[in-house]
C-alpha cells in the first residue's frame, strides 16, 4: 500500500517534470508574443493573423528542437519513479 508521503512526493515530482517539459515552449511563446505585441504597437498594425502565425511557427520550431529532451525527461521519470512504485506494490 502506498503511503501519503510517497503519493505526494510522486505527485510533486510529476508536476515538476511537467513544468520542466513545458518550459521551453511556454518561454518561446511568451517572447514571441511580446515581440509581436511590441511590433504591433510600434507600427499600429492590428492584424489578428500577425499575432497567431509567428507565435505558432516559433512554438512548432521549439517543439521540434526540444522533442528529444522532452521525451527523455518523461521516460526517465517513468523509469526512475513510476515503474519502481508499480513493481513494489
């Protein structure tokens, strides 16, 4: 039987891994959004696709580049944390 301490520690580690995995995409989305917003404010261009397309392209590029890091982080979490807990019970 899994104790509360093991459960909450596993949840904490899972949430931390989720933050680490999502950090590259979220930071690039933030930077791209600020850059496009600044460009729109400086040029007075209020086009909706101007905000969507560059941000989507930046997110896709970073996702493609960091896909190996995300996969290795997630599989490492499962191999080091989840599978031993399942095997122990």
